[in-house]
């Protein structure tokens, strides 16, 4: 193993998750043992791999096994374990030559996938193998797409945008009777799948918001591909200006800290987005209109939130439950007891502030 430094390696550090390149780097190849690699990575050393590509994947798998498991432990312990595991495994690095060329023997062509995420490159770089595998996998999903039966078409997720592989929340929006076909807001649109379903069902005007530029770019591409170019997109923390007779929101379901941009679609620290949506909803919902809040009860099953807390939040925000549609997830990773619900809400305490409504 040859010691390197970020400077001496002469390679730019690539990341989408804000991690820093390890200060100490060593060059390794197929001769390093999994035990030695794990010991170095656990101590904070970055491993710059110069063996063949399948060997790097095998080493990553072996290091992952050495991380152990937190299955059966309380949720906070599981999250801490996964965070530590991500840090350790993220220190196995691979080089990229200019143009995002992977110079390892038996390595795949990653140029297009990396250009989509990192942009063009004319310099050599280093990237976490774990992140690179995610970038390549996301590119394959982007090309292939996810079949959405409610649309009779595919949605193509981009890297860093949550894929609609858990289709039960889409089914809820597709089957719940529409209170209007005039206008709808889709809050936190992500890939744009729910806005597309609303347009497919005949809603004349849909405004889709998100606070992630990556998500908005993904949504716009999907709308154009599906022929829904008239759907308006807007970068916003939660709501667009004004009011609507139908407002749909599928916020992150778990009130915990996100460790990566992709996890922000699942984890909502302190239920920030959920609380902001409920608190501001009466200012944006037209009199007599409905809001559709889509939530799994997974947070309740994990002991992160009680049902009474959710109902109390409705009451504090001046909201009344008109009804609820339930569905059990079909995804193999969902728990057997989990239920996803579409809460139909109306505002009984409407603000008199005129639209457009600043937040």
C-alpha cells in the first residue's frame, strides 16, 4: 500500500452528498485483505483502489459484512449503525480519468451516468465506489423508467430524486374522487408522478412545487415525455402563491435526520415539512376545497410519532378530517403491519388574507 494525499494524487474529489475527501489516502489493489481494508477505513483512511473493478465490488461487499447488522435494535440505533456503515464504506474510492473514464480493468462505461450527475469533466478525479454504484444504478433507472399503471406509462427518476417504486401512494391519488378538475397544487412533487396523475385524470391546471432543483428538472422532463408540458413547476419551500381547491402533498414519512439528499424524500427532521404544510394550508386552500395528505403509519409503528400527535396537529392548524383512504403497501421491503393513508382535509379556520399569499 502506497500512501497518497489529496494533493499528491492530483485528482479532484467528486461527491453529491457533501462528504469530504479523507485527509489520508492509501493506494490499494487486489492484494489488500478485507480485514485490513476495513480497519483502515474505520480509522478514517481513504482507500484509492487500483485493482480490477470486480475486485473493488467484492471488497466493498466484504467490508459491508464486517460492519455487522443492527436488525432488531431500536430505530435510533439502526440509523446510527447505517450512518457509521455509510462513512466506512464511503472510504473505498476509485479513480476517474478526464471525461469520467473509469481506468480500472473490467470496469463498466460510466461516462454518461457520471456526466448526468457531475457534469462534464476534463480533469482526473476520485469518487466513492459506493456513490459511483448509486450513480450508475440511477442512470439505469432513468433510462428504463418505472411503470406507473395509473398513467399507463413510465416515470423516469433522476439521480437524487426518490423513485416511485412504492406505488401505493400513487394508487390512492388515482382512485380518490376528485373534488375539482379546475386547479390543483402538488407540494413536493419529486419525479412529478402525482402531478402527472392529476393531469391524466383531467385536472385542467396543475402547479407542482419542490425545493430541490434536481427534482424540478426531473419532473419537467417527465411532464414533457408524458405530454403534460402545461404543468407549471415552481421552486418553493412548500406552497406556490395563491389558493387552490385541491392541494396534494406526500411529505417525507419519518421524523428523523436525513444523511443524504435522496433521504430527504423519506426523512423529515422534526416533521418540519409536515408541520409547515399543515400550518400554512388554510392560507392556500380555497373555501370548500380539499387537501390530500398522504402518509404512511410507519413512523407510528417505529415509535417516532403517535397518531394523537398527527390529529392534534390537524386541530391546531384549523383542519377537519373529511375522510381517509387506506391501502397496504405491496413493496417487499414494507412491513406487514404498515398502512398508507390519504387524509382528506378541509380548513374550518380560513384566513381572510387575500391571495397571493406570502409564506
